[in-house]
C-alpha cells in the first residue's frame, strides 16, 4: 500500500503544492478511487461519482488549475466521497454533512501552515459557508486567480462597448448589473447577462 501512495504522490507533484501530495495520495489509495486528471472543462472544475455499474469511486479534477485551486477542488470532491460513505446517498450535495466533512478534510492542510496568507484567509471564510465550488465564492475565486500562470482577460477588465469572444460567439459589453454585464450577441442582437468574472476567449479590437 505504501508503495502505491508514493507512486501516486509522485504523479501528483506537478499539480499540487508539494507538501500535500502524500495526503491526497493516501486518500486515493485508502478509498480506492479512480482519480482522473481531466482537460479543462467550461462547466466544472472537478466532479465525484459514487460507485455504480460495477465501478468504484471516481473523481476527476481539471489539470489546468493552479496548485492551490487543484488542491481545494480535490478536497471538495473527496468531501463528497466521504460524506457519501458516512451518511449515504440521501444527503444534500452541499448540505451540512458535506460542509462539515470538507472542513474536516481541509484541517490537516491548515495545520501544515503552507497556504499563502491571502488564500488562508479566503479559505477560512469559504469553509464557514462553502458553496458548490470555489468559483461560487467570489472572494476565494479572485484570490486563487492570482496564482494562475497565465493571467486571463475577464469580462470585467474590458471597457464598455468592447467586443469579445465567449463560447465561440462575439459579444459587445454593455452596462453592469451587479456581478453581471448586459452583453449583446453581435450576430443575433440578443442580450445576455454575462458574469463579470467570465474568462474571455479573445478581446476583439476594432480596426480604426
């Protein structure tokens, strides 16, 4: 078993903070998880699937995440697994049982004192009322983005009237609506609410 843990830890080194690889590897082996590192997905950072159809526990996490985002997402999904094992399938996906389990799994990371101060403060607040994902918590999401290798262009970074590509469609940025912007599809002229933190595929500069 220990050899498996070491092997998994070695494979995880490029994705996780170094001090956490053994911790995550031990859980993979302990719960006999089919752990997959996925390509970037637009709709989710990771997911957990409980045993069914002859398959065991399955967790997948997007491989494009920075180490801290990868760690938080991984523990988020392991909390689903452990909550399922401890309480059964009838619990709410992000109910009290899951929140308590997530906080429990994250405590060893906090105890190691390896998190940058800004992430520690953001995760402490997040743990008090954790939502569906780190993207659901604006403060935590913004802090985690600081540690991305590639600085993405967000809708909120663009000036009013700018054109940008999102999901292979061209939009023009309009007025702000709290966390959203009212943007117009330039082909259909239909308007959509676009989250200010949405990552832009391309900023289109008009030739003038």
